[in-house]
C-alpha cells in the first residue's frame, strides 16, 4: 500500500493521506488527527439528510471485521510517523 501525505496543521488535523489501495486505485481524504496527543486515523464518510431532517453518515470504506480496520490504522499511523521524521512541522507566527 502506497501512502502519500499532505501537511494540513489546522486545529487537530495533522495531515491528509491519499492511499493507493490497488494499482491505479486511490482512496482520498483519509485524515490524520491529533486528539489529546494521540494519533487517530479517520476514514472518509458520506453524509446526507434523511426524511426526518436528521443527518446520517455512511462509511465510504468498510472492513469485514474490526481487526482489519485496526491493521490499516496501524499501518497508516506508522507510515505517517516515518513521513513526519523527514517532513518536520514548520510553525509560522505573525508579529502584531
């Protein structure tokens, strides 16, 4: 699995990932979050408003069991940590 990251640094969002899941097949908008110092992988979801005016969410990527999901998350987190080693964060502050 090839994973490409794009730095975001907006709020708790650390980066976005594009994952090549098969030759020439890509999964976009996988989000790497930093929630209270813990890295969290968030997969893309589709939202829609139902007849009852409630917002419903559907996972774009589904796994046959939770173990496969956890393995993907671990692999993505490890790839992100390796990418971050060579792509340090640069914080920019404005003078007032």
